């Protein structure tokens, strides 16, 4: 097993991954951007704000010094929100060498360009640094609790995928590998949009039939876009496609689902965000996925209605009516 890993992003998911690596015996550094928060984490030896109740092992170190975090290990894993991904890469770039390897567990598109995060990474870091994407149906609290979990690591570097597997894999945390970096990213980003849709439907009082239809037709939308972007069809039937979609659409641990639920029950976006008090990645993803669908002429009606609810103030009930009154067509 590699001796160390640096994880950038001290939210719930970054903390869960840091706990997983440290419990497996890896020297782990967790970085967060907020000095006050990191000071509290250091003192409590747990992340009371985002993942309370899980004590840090002695080999899990914490810092708010980015250079210290980057110099701690040649292997760096980003778990920052998608809107902070580009700036984080720019910030660490001066401290990197060709010996570094970069992975990310961030799900979403670049908020400025709509690009996949792998495209952002390539533009900033070039192609001399090995990269990997970690994604799949995972709630941070369940990972921290040691409940059985499976996810996917996608990389063009077999050695990097194997290193990450060695660090994270154990009897309750199973890793699968893939080379479909595009498909894994599209699935991880777009499922959050569908989770908002499922939450809205449940908030409006619709039933299991509606939720099942949204998941099924939503998967169809994700596949259409993903294949257009050169992802592989089989990827979307796996953990990072169907698996993640089921997870986020059906369980209230999903912040995106809870956000949609609040909207369906009549709350404003700001009320819902204040109540959740964490990142809701599906909001930005809805905008970027909608714009990509228009650019590539990919039909994504559920995504379009979510976009209109979030950015054009469409009433959620009218969004559902728009979906139900679309022209009849064969299922494909």
C-alpha cells in the first residue's frame, strides 16, 4: 500500500474518504479551506460540522495549509465542490511535480464552461500527471460507519487505479475499476439533477410509480448525453450510472433529493438551501446539463424541466404537467 494520501476538501465526503484511508493504515492528510473549521476539527478529532460522531485515527492529520497538504503525499485526492474544483487545481499547481498523481471524488461540471472535470484537469495540469475519477452510490455517513459500499475508480493509468484501490478497498468497501472516465463523470454529475426531480415529485405528493418512471426515463437521458460525449453505454448501467441514480433519488440522505422535496412542498430555493446547509451540486449541474443538451441537440426533457424550475421560476406542478403532456412516442 502507498504510504500516504492527501485529501483536499473537509466536507462530509472528503472526511469519509479520509477516515476510510486512515483506517486502512494509510498516513492521511485532510485539508480544509476554513481555518476556524479546521481548528475545531483538530481540537475535537472529528468533523462535528459535516460528519459528526466519527473519531479520527492517529494517522489522520488535518491542516488548513494547502502547501503542507500537497507536500504531504505524491497522491492527492480532491473532494471539493465542483464550483471550487478549477480554482483548487490552479492553487495546487505551483506545488506539483510530474511525480504527483491526482484523483477526484467531485461530481459535477465546471460551473463556468460546462466542461467535464477531466477536461479542466487536462487544461490546467497537462497530460504528464496521471489522473483518476472516483464515483458511485455512496453516502458519506454510511462509509464512515463502515457499512458495505461499492464504487468505481476510472483512470487511464492502471497503476494509479491500483494504488487508490489498495488505499480504500477493504472487507466493507469494494472497488471496481474502469477506463471510461467520461461516462463515470457524466453519470455522477447528471444523477444529482434527477434526484432533484424525484424530490420535487415526492414533495408534490406523487407516488412510487412516478419515482420509478423518473428514475427510468432519467437514466435514459443520462445515457443519451453520455454517449454523445463519448462515454460507454455499459457504464451507465453500472454503479456510477444506475446505482448512483437509484441511491440519490430514493433516500433522504441525498441533499439533492431533500432540496427537491422542499421545493415540491412549497419552500423557496433559499429556504431549502438554508435548511440543508451543505452543497447541493444538482443546481449547477442542472444548468450545465441543460446547456450541454441544447449544444449537442440531445433530448433531456426531465433535465429541462428541472432547469426551468430552478432558473426560470417555473412552478413544479407545471413542470410535471409539461412532462406528462409531451407528444406520445415509443420507449427508447
